């Protein structure tokens, strides 16, 4: 083996040493996080920090590109970054000690800072990353020390062999040093995998409340929503009247889904109030539950996008909850806070209006809220984009003013107040999917939460606008389905759709981007007819 190939081999082994050292760091941190602070996972803390600091255009790109899998994509990217950085630290420690150890210490310090700056941090949250750094550095230093011993003995053996004309490999120190390196690497690597996976699995098992959620039996509602005949059109490819929970869009800043035991959950109402109030989950249930049909829309929804869904919710009016604390004169905003630190700014008037069904929801489509949709309690407010109203995993309502407080998205380029821009969407035919000539349905949904849809019109190839048939509306807070039968002829055709709300306003034609307060524009779709 040439000297160059031998040197390259040791560089590769040093990269492996770095990856093992990084793995030991993460595994040790996960183990001590299980013991001292389950939220003090370095990879999750850094991921949350990245979510917070990423500029708004990149967030929109991630949502548009990965959809509900954006968190998985982020974790995969962070994992790859950790792998590469760990390999580099191993090479540095082998070639220029102690640079690799210093690099790992810096990574530990950064992860510690990310953990300590998260919402709800506990006093011992610094221990997992610090202890993980210590053990990871120790393993990295030992591995690289044994690797250098292997290299030095290999060089000595090669030199001796060159002078005598032969080499007695396995009886020389080379074989011993090589085995020492591989034994330590195997033990450390296997331990990191076993401890890391076990700690994360146990942590998830301890924190998981899915079994509690599954066993939870909510009281029957005092009132139910009446779904009129004709509320759902029977058209293949058309979105159902109520979006199944597993298909309902999810956009939030939580890297991992918070797991909250309803027995220990508390909602605090404070700020500009006559008295501070703290409510338990049972207190919410004891207020009496009612059923509400409400469509939610994300501000990140593009024209024709799918970040909108309709559900049947079970909950209590927010105006009744706030009344327990007594909002004071001069307050105009409620800053809602999630257990993960996310905040939303909602106009106080929207939460206290007797004509608006703003609620604290505990159930969704006939079952307790799914974990990813806010279990055990979330906010649902008709007519406002989710980022200023639909706080999940709710833990605090602070009555305040827009002048004194701002929420998570406001300094990131979004409006503090964001009424939904009503819109319409084509569901079928799907964009780019060919259809056969003849009579076909063109259908979709339209929404104007808190106002209601009066009509939907469709234009083919820039022709006259034709009124579509609407489903019977459940109420003014839910979307409606629409349908137009069309005699399709072979070729390429353009379909445009627009809605008119019950105030007589027409959907805005001019295109607007997502920021700062939601997209607008008529959807125009290309249909290919065979």
C-alpha cells in the first residue's frame, strides 16, 4: 500500500471517529434529557431555533415544497449537517488536535444556547447538552489518540519492513493498535445507537398522551350543528364537506408535536383583566360543550392551494372564557401562547363578539383533538387566518394591546391583524390531468368565513361568466361546494373561477403574495381534453 493511500485511509477512519463522537454526544444528551429535562434534546432545540430565525420567504418555500412534511425535511437536513460536521471534527482532531474537540465544544455550546432560549425551559435543561458534549469530546479524543497510535506503528512497521525486506504485520504493534481503535469505535458506536434510540423511544413513550387521548370520553354537546340536505355534492374528486382529520392541513412552528396530559394542562388568563384566572381541562368541560362547523385557512395558502379545511368542532365560546377574567377597558388584543412558546395576536373584539363563534376547541370531527392539531385545547376563530387566531396546544391568554405586544409572525413580515380574504378553488378536473371529451363536471369549493358565499361563477377560455350550482351552506363560517357541468371539446382550455360573498363583494382578481396578509387572485386552471 502506498504512503498516499495509507494516509487517505487514516483520514477516512478519523472521519468515522468524528461521526462516532458526534453520535455519542447526541445519545448522551438524549439520555440525560430523559432524566432531567425531556425537552432538552439538542437536535430538536436547534431545529426549533432554525424555524424561528429562518426568513419568511424560506418558510414559504418549505411549506410550498414539503407541505406537512416540512418538519421531517428539516430534521433530515439537520441530521445530514450533524453527520458532515462530526466527520470534519474527527479529521481536525486527527490532523490538528485539539481543533476537533474545540469544534465539538462549540457545537455543544450552540445547542445549549438553543435549548436555554426555548420557551418553558427548566432549570436543569443545560445539563443534557453539557454532559453530552463532555462525553462526546472524551470519546473523540480517545479514538483519535488510538488512531494516531495505529498510524505511527504502521509507519514504524513499514520502515522496519523496508530495512529488513519483510514485515511481520500481526505480531507488530500495528495490529494491536488497530484492534484497540476498532474495539473502542465499535463499543462507542454501538452504545451511541442503543442509548440514543432507547432514550428517544422511552422519552416518547413517557411523554406520549395518545393512549390518554384515545381513552378520553368527552361529554355530549348541549347543541349540535344541523347539516342541511344538499350540503354535500356527489362529485368525484371534489373535496368532502368535512375534511378528515388525517387530511386536514397542518402548518405550525413545532418541530415535534407537543404532548400534554389534560390532567396537568392549565389555561392562564391574565394581563389587562380584573382578575387572573387559571382553568383546568375539566373546568373547560364543565362550562358545557357545543358543536361548531368552521372552516380554517392558513395565510400561507396560495390561490388554488390546499391549506384550507373544514371541520366539525366541539368547544366553548371564548367570550365566556374571557368573561371569567373580565377584560379591562383599553385592551384591544389577546396574545395567545402555545406550550412551545408560539404566540398569536387576535383582536379582542373578534373573541368577544356575540355574533362570532370564536371558540376553545377540544374535539375535531367527532373525536378529541388529534395531537398534531392541538390536543388538548386549541383556538378556532372564524374569519381570521390561523397565524393570528388558531393557536394550538394553548396555555395562556394575555389580554393586552397591539401597541404593547406583538406575536410570533408580526416581526417576521406579517400583519398583526389578518381577516381572511375570501376565495374559491377548482378541485376537479385536476391540473394537468387529461379528461375525455363530453359532459364533465367542473367543481370545487369556495369560502368566506363569517360572511358566507352568495355565488360562484366560472368562465371557460375567457368566455362569459356562468353561475355554478352551490351546495346548501351549513352556515356562514364554512365553505360551500360548487359545480358546473361543461360540454368539453378536445383541446386545451382555460378555466377561471371567482366567488361573490353575501355582502355583494366580488373576489379580488389582482394577484397578491402570501405576505403580509394572505394571497388573492382568481384561480385559472389549464384543462386538457382528449
